[in-house]
C-alpha cells in the first residue's frame, strides 16, 4: 500500500516549467505564484508529474519525448474518457481541468487533473493488509469494473471512442503489429499466439467502455475503507469487449508468485490469505453485471497475456532506445517471454485449463 514514489524530474522528461506555470495561470485563477513539479516514478509510458501550488495538488500527464509507436500515448483520449465519465456516470475518476494540445508549451500535449488522496495497492496478494481486509478490496475492484462496463456509451458521449464491433480481432491485429514493430529476438510462444488468437473470435460480440489496464495498482482506495475513489491510467481505454478487462484483472491467477514484477498469485494459499479465488471473482462480476455466465474464458485469458507481453516488449524496445519512463524498464521487457509462454499454455489447454 503506497503513494507512488515521487522523484526529481528525470533528465529525459524535463520541460520548461516556467512556460507551464505561465500557461496554467491563464487557465486556473486559483494557481499560486510558486509551482513545484516532481515526477511519479513508475508507469511505463506517459510521464506523470505532481504539481503543487497554493496548497493544492494536481497531476499532469503528457506524451513522452522522442519517437513513439503509432497510436500510442494518446493523452487526448485519456482526457476525453475521464471527463465523460466524470460528467455522465458515477464511476470514480479524478476531476480533469484542461487538455493542452499546443506542443509549444512543454513540447508535447498534456492534460491536468485533480490529485486524489488515498491508498494504492501494487500487488494483489495485499501482504500489507490484515487477511480479513483483503477480500473486500478485491471485490470492491470488481464491483467498480462492473459499474464501468454498465455505463451507457452513447449517453456518456463516447459512441465515437472506438468501434463498437470487432474489438477482439482488431486488438489481436494491433498488438501483433506493435509486437512486430518492437521485437528484439525470437519468441516462439508469441508467434504461436499470433496464429491461434485470430481464429478464436468470441461467439458474442459485446461493447462497453474497456479500461485496458484494469488492475489493483491503477485504483485509488479510500483511506479507511474498501471503496474505490478513482480509476487511473486510461491510456489503453477504448470501446471494447468487457471480458477482456475482466481477464486482465484476473491475470495474477495465472502467473507465478515471487517473480519480481509479475504480481502473480500462483503458489499462494488464497483461502488462507483471505484472497478470493478466480471463480469467486467471476461469480461476483456476473452478479454485478447481470451476466448468467462466461463463455471461452481461456481465450480472454490467453489474449490478455499475449497483449501484456506485447506491451512489455514495447517497453523493453523503448528502454533499449533510452526513452522509457521507468528505470526498471529493461527488466520489465525481459518478462514478456514469461507472459507469452503462460498465454500459449492456457491456449493449448482450452477451457479445461481455467476456472469459469
């Protein structure tokens, strides 16, 4: 449980702070004469900063410097979805103040939002919490995910936020392309998944606001209760299949505990530790979202592992070029192979290999 670590702005991510302060004073009358800027350590893509002025705290997210993969790092989309949810739903998101697409201010587009106080849990094992408090935290996360998926896309003004049909096939194609663009060596499991996944299009196409990176580490919980007060990091959000979000949240059930950075639960006695099983999580989601069951769960889990492997491979490739925003990026990239192998194992086992 932690506030993300704050560091001095990394040399690669510095910008003209005086120009930013001048711009923000025109937009936000409440801004004070001093502006203190620090960077959050962690997060692999869009550099994120804490701004402090006149006793108030704000968060700024911007695109990274340098050359980035096409369609990645779209802070404009993050701003759009957060603002829509704040105005048209009860889904917990930070208040947003402004989007600046004028790159002359600090070099790239950025947006500004409220800093939300609370607790962030980086690992689903929740070691820092008493056992009795662990299940309520997991279930609150699932209830919030179900609430997000219930939002009426049209009423929220997001019907143009993505294509309503064919999300799964498009995502497989997109992440295959991103992987190919950032590959650094052979990864047979990825090649196998890239052939297998296009043949597994879900029987029932569904459309919801899909967060794309929904996990405990991207949620802020109220200081004293198992209640989500903000969902963070909307960079990968789009209109998509809700079960892709659910499978991504459930990835820890398919990854080994004790491997640095994987946040896995395999090998932990879940019942003894007070952590709900994958089956309980799926039941809770079905209850809260009005579903009577889940088909082809193994396909969504394999897809989520494939997609995360592709993302981590991109982080690794950027680290080799020297512009990833996390000092641990090189290690992160090396985990891509582990994820791809887990995905291919699940794909080969079929529905018998997962709980649904």
